[in-house]
């Protein structure tokens, strides 16, 4: 039964990519349904300290996986790591329901290559709504642009994660539900249960994570300060940097995207970079790249 479903998914994925930028209603329905459930659930489910802690914890670890690995590693190759670590963090990031590592990084490479031109998948010139969500709700950007990510498409485990990109989020959803059931059974005074933890720990955490990540494509191209004269409207914002663990220094990043570190100034807080530095000290990653001296000087 499941294999049958997977083969349908395969057949669907294999269809030639359409170039339509029309909003595809088949893609919109599940997204709207999840937001609707989230809204209704706010009135149904209690929230305890345990629910909030799991939600915040899963937000932070997955945000780090998205910024540290989907972005700074897979899209920009700003440091190196081993095959196991690469897969582990790709799987954590994939549980954010932001598609697979190859899809994510390939589209992002096109964003840098063609920033704010018609070939930019989420050009902010097409308006806030398009750059935030419209671009992922049309057929044109559904398929993985394998030609842009050949360097990582040679790893079968990453191709698998990318093809069955629903697997990691579903696995995490089941785990949060089971954790809630266990807590209800063994620590009933915590006041949570399976559905309640599934709602807060997975659904709410994942939706906030999604919108904050997407805000780098939408808000960070229109809101904040410009330190560098780049050929685009990218901006630096402390608020976005705090929420995204460092991605808010988006003007810095468009100026020099080859650096692991995105907060060039001493006080430009970049938590993902600090965490990656720690991983580098532990030998888990290496060849971490710094911004060029003139960029840091300009910032300081
Ligand atoms: Zn950008
Ligand atoms: Zn980038």
C-alpha cells in the first residue's frame, strides 16, 4: 500500500516541470488547511510549560539546521564536514517541512545567481506576497533543480531525503505525539498529552519556523539597513537576525555570500555562526570561512 503511494509520488515528481507561475490550488489546499487547523487549535488546546519548551526547542534546533546546513553548507559550501554529519543535519532540517536539502539549496543558489531578476525564484520585485509564499505555491518551483546542485546530488542518501521530503516531518510529528503520550502516562502532572504536544511542539513550531525562514526572502529584501551597495535591495535587520539565528544580516550576505559568518560586525549577533564555531572546535566541521577583511572593516 505504502509502496504504491510512493510510486505515485515518484510518477508525480517525474512529470516534466511546468513553467507556470500561476498559484496551483493543489499546493495551496494543504497549506491553508494546516494554517486553519493551527488557528482552531489555539482555542482548543491548553498550553503548558512542557508544550512551550518542546515547541521552542524544536524551533531553535531546526532553525539552526536550516541556516547552518541547508543555507551555509548545502547552498553556499562555506565549510566542510563528513558524510554522516552532513546527512544528520540535512535530516533535521528536512523535518522543518521546507522540502529536501537539494531542492532548498538549488533554489537558493538561483536566488543569488539571479537576484531580483525574472530568473530569481522569489524576486522581491514581484511583491511581498510572491517573495514570501507565492513562489512555493506554483508549479514552476516544485521540482528540484538538480543541475544547480550536482555536487550534492551524488549522495544517494540526500537524493532519498529530497525525493521523500515528507518522511522527515511525518517522523518528527509522530515522535512528538508519542512523547506527549509517554509524558501523559508517566508524568501526568505536566498537563500535556499526545495531541496537545503534537499541536504545539510540532504544528505551531513548524509553521512559525516556516514563516520566519520565508521572511528572509520577503522582509529582508525590504526592511532594515543597507551597509553595502549591492545590486539588490537586501537589508540588515537585528530583529530578523535574532529570530533566524543570524540570517537577518542579509545585506552582508548578498555582499559576500562565501563566508560562514554573516554578522560581520562584532555586535552583529550571529548565533548559527557561534554554534558552527563550536562544532569546528569539536572537529565536526572544518575549513570555516570568514568574511574578507575589507568587509569587516567597512562594517566596524
Ligand atoms: Zn536574498
Ligand atoms: Zn544565501
